[in-house]
């Protein structure tokens, strides 16, 4: 039987910006910079789970129907 297994990492970078007393404007400016790829997260932005201490979580992708998984191609990584 085939299974869908998810591998999940979370990246986070904290940016210090001027907001001129307007949070929405500051958020919009950062979104624009991100969309223009001025902000690119990489492996140095990897954060660990505060409960487990692990930086990666591996779990069953249970939002995908098992019957549907049976018709999917196997991943060539194992």
C-alpha cells in the first residue's frame, strides 16, 4: 500500500522596519519586497519546533485520500 508522507520545515526571518505609526503600511512594504524577491528565506532562517526541538516534521499527509494516493506515482527518493 502506498502512503502520502509530508516533510515540513518552517522558515522565518524577523525584519526590523520603520512603520511611521502605520502597521498596515509596514506590512504592505514587506510583502512588496518579498514578492519582488528582495527578501529570500534560506536554510539560515530554519526554525525548530518549540515543543520537539526538531527543525523538521515528518508525518502522514492525511488530507490526501488514501485511495487517491494509490494512483499516484512513487517518489524516487528512497
